[in-house]
């Protein structure tokens, strides 16, 4: 939740206004209160950093007219209606006009805070998407391409910006598809070397016999087929950055030569005795534990410690699920631009599938899903229908709410390893309340509330 966002409260009943304001402030939310719609209008503009909570019946312009004003100004601005017993038809009309939700009187402080928090989360994501679209339009800021608002990504961007302009070599660790090359590009683009080349080489994509020549180059006649001199990747990266992907697959013989380059910053082309000075920064990437490989003897320990000056660890997507909606929007915008098609909206059923998926292919897999969404073709994650809103067709509002609540609880239990206490804290509900909801939805925490996944019908998953 972005605590910089503000709740604009419009309520002419002063005791009610004060009660709502105090409840929201006690929940840690910033509130600005006015007593009529006319006083709220000058405070509202496209990009308003917050949400609107308004009573339906106000002196002068009513809440419904305020909903319509906000919808015309910015359709994505959440407006929550406070309605009385006799205002059901007006509440329905407000929802049709674009209201985010409505709260019937009388209501508890908890009910108000819960609805407002959901709207604030939605607004925070919307504003971040707007900023993302502007950054994509400007195509500036290398670190802004490392998309995400999770604590892991905030820390990652700060670390990249801190070390980018230093001469230190960097080791990037992360599973396949987590974006290691994107981090290397950010390090290069934010450094003083950005006017020189970023030279990338996948160490696992070449036979051992060719990797030596690719890295160090060769002279004419150095081996059969070497008809002329060839400059290697290291020399080509002079004054720039050399990115070595899958460095764990580099043969031990080549590792010895690379270690010398890192120590002395000179190379010798194959077939030559001439020492060529090179000034390049080395960024290496691996999906393996190089320290363990060094202990096993499949990777040189001296090279590991030489590369391991600054280490950047990339979290897998399953450990930062809160970034999925923003990443999906980012990739849909890129795909729409690439294919010349409009960016699609994402339905609630699609969102639930995406949030529940384990993402073994990480960010790369999510990008593929975004491509499929833009092209309107089936994907493995969303299924043959693209995850369209089919399952909830014909359900009542209460049934839809139950279905959504059930999915949120399952996601929380899965993230917290089935631990009841941590899951309750993540969902901001008492443990007793969560236990009741588990029984209601046929779910259970892990054994002893310490492990396992959420399951259905009382059976361990």
C-alpha cells in the first residue's frame, strides 16, 4: 500500500464524517474531509493521488453526479459510495456509472477500512502503471526497466544504481528467466561506459573448442579454418562491459585464462604472443551456486572469488507475486507496440490464475503470457480460453465475493507455507477469523500451522 495516497471523504453529516475520518486515520490512512461535492471538485484532477469516498445524498450536487464527474475525468479513479437503506436503486445506478464499490449504512469501521484499502491498492497500481507508460514513452532510465514495487525489487534497483558507475566486476545470480541480462544492461546503461559496447556471450551456447576463440580472438593461421585475424569478445568490449551469461558452464581451461584477464586486464589472441591491454568491466551471470561448484571442483574457486566482489541476487517471480500485475501491464504494453495491436484488459479470473501460478519460467514465462494476451491466442497458463471470465458467469454477488475471498486465502496460505499465524497477519485478520473462514471454504492450514500448502476438503495438498 502506498501510504502517500489520500482518501478524499465527502460527508455532510459531521458526526458521520468525524467517525469515518478517525477510523481511516487509525488504520494509518491519510484523509481529507469536506462536506459537499462542490468543495471536492477543485481538489480532483486526472492522476489524483488517492481515492474518493462520498455519501450518496449531499446538499447541492449529490454523490451520483460526483461519480459521473470522476468517471468522465479519469475512469480508473476509484469512488466508493456510502448509501442509506432507501438508496439501493441509486447504488446500482452508481455502480453502472463507474463507482468502485458501495457501503450500505450502518457499517462498521472495519468494513469501511477493508473496502478503502482494496481501493487504495488498486489506485496505487493504476498510478504506477501510468508512470510506467510515461517511462516507456520516454524510454529513459535504465533502472526503471527493472519493473516491480516489491521490497526485493526496490532494493535491487537501489543496489544497481549504487554500483553501476564503479569499476567493480559483478556476479548476478538467479533462476532461468529472472532477468539477469536486463540487470547487466541496466548496470552498463547507468555507467560511464554506456557509450562503448555491451558485449554479451552465452558461455553455454558454444562448443568448448569455439569458446576460447570467441573470448580471446585469434590470429590468421592459428588453427585450421582461421583464415584471418579475429577480434574476440573481451577485446571488442574495450572501454565497455562484457556480459558472460551461464558462466558456470565455462570449461576449466578457459576459466584459467579468464582469471588472468580479470587480474591483469590483458589478453593474448590465439596464435599470438602479443599482450593486448583491455579495459572492460565484467558482469557474469549464473543460475547455479558457484560456491558449491567450486567445492565440487567443477568451477575454479579463485575465479569465483574474483567474480564475487559484488553479488546481485534476483528473486524468482513466485517470491514477489505482488509484482505480477505491474509486470503483466508492462509486457502487454511492449507487446502491443511490437505487434501494432491494442493492449487488452485483464479480467478477474485471469488475474486469479496468474497470481496462483508457480511461474517456473519466471519473468520470461510471464512475458510469453502477455504476448498471447495481446495476440488473442491460448496460453499454457491461462488455458485454451485465455482465462476469460467464464467460471463466475451466473453467480450472485455474494458467490463471487466468496470465490474471491477463497482464492485470496489460498494464495496467502501458499505464500506463507501453510502457517496460520503468518497468513492471518498477511491478510490483516485475527487468527480466529481466518480459522473460521478456512472451515467455511473447506481449506486448512499446513500441519501444525508450520508447513504444507492450502488444500481443499481437509486433505493435505
